[in-house]
């Protein structure tokens, strides 16, 4: 298939590009940057708000994976208006371009953070009702709005979709600000690990290679017009992350600071539907994923810096 990946040179997007290429697809990486560019992909430096460039990037494609967007919750909290423009209007821009290009399906990157806004008790599934009064973080609101837009474009314009609600991702190429990366860097430097809050909050982390594999599977007809939770396996507390990092690197002190406002506290989330429709489940244990990330960091540090 001929596929486009917005944000295709970013952390998750670059892994998605890699996996789609290995599966034999023709891939265009659509991004304004080139940090993790795969030279085997057709690179298109298109801004989401440049209609002509976006039309060119999506022309002749069978599906577009829309991963570009604001994802750093601290940056979003500091500049919510910009995040709303990128995460909501940006989705509409891609949907419009997909329609003009006759692109068969748009695969939207969403997040399990949206389950923090769901009502009810026990394990959450994709059809858990949303309580807008519980949306909390602006990041959650942007993702809920994006999901609503995707459904509206299906109803009004016939644009097919798949929504993938990511578990908390980690692995090679992740941003330094992400918790696993921050803890690893602190331990490698011999500095204390700082935990926001008590450290008891749990999340089910998903290794980025497992997440990317789900995107290849999401092209299956069974995933059309469905929402799928790509939740990780065993829940891991923030304190347990620190313990794993210390066991793999070196023991360092652990300190606590005030919890972040409207932080995702974690929910029991089912990934059963992804298992049934895509035959997908995360396969990488958390400690093994951290070990692979540390190995990647070591290899990256050993690579020579290109001459300017």
C-alpha cells in the first residue's frame, strides 16, 4: 500500500515508518523535521497548516497515519492555545487533505489519557462513556476533540478512520523529558531520581516497537471505523520505574516533589479488542524494554557526530 505518516521523523512516527517499510509498503514520512528520518522512506517536509504541501504529501496514498501533534504535557500546559491548534485544527487539516486526495483511511494517534475522563468503575473498554467534567488536562481535551472530529468526518463526508489509543510509550528515540528517559539519564549521570508525587501512581507502559507493530496490523479491514486501545501489559508504578533503572544502571537516591496538576493517574484499561481484531498484544516486558533503551543510548553515545 501507499502510506503517509505525519510526524514520521519523530519518536513513535519513525518506528511506525520503519515497521511499515519492513512490511513491504511504500511510505512517505511527512514532517517538518528530520531527526529520525529513514532514508528508505519518501520524505515530504510538509507543515500541517500548508494545504498545498499537505495535498502533495497525501496525493495517491491509500491511508494516512496522523501522528504529528503536541505531546509534551508540560509544554501543552504552558501554551494550551498552540496545543489546541495543533492537536485539533491540525487533525481537521489532515482530514480535509485526506478527503481531497481520496485517501481511504485516516489512522489517528490518540491516548489512554482519555480514559481519565470516562465514567464508571472497573476495567475500561473503548465504549466507556466520557464525562466531559472529568477531562482534566488540556491534552486530554485536545485528544477527545480530535476523536470527535474523526467521527464527524465519517458521518458527514464518509472518511474512514481508525483511532489508536496509545498506552504510555517508551523506548529508543523517546524524548529526554519522558519519565523513563529522565530517570535513566539521572542514574547514568549519578544524580538523584526525582519523582513528582508519591510514586505510587501506576501506568501500563508499552514498548515503542510493540506499538509500531500495531500500526501495521491496523491496516486490516477489521480495524476500519473502530477505536482500539493499545494498552501495555503489567501496570508499573513510577517508583518501580526508578527501581528498574537503578537495578540496570546504578543505585542513586530517589527524591519526591509535588505532583503535577491534572496528571494521568492510570486506569485499568482493556486491550482485548486489539487482541481480537488485530491479533495484537504487547510482548516486551518493561524491564527488558528499559534494558534495550539503555543499550540504544550507549550505541548512540558511541556514534561519531557528523561534521557541520
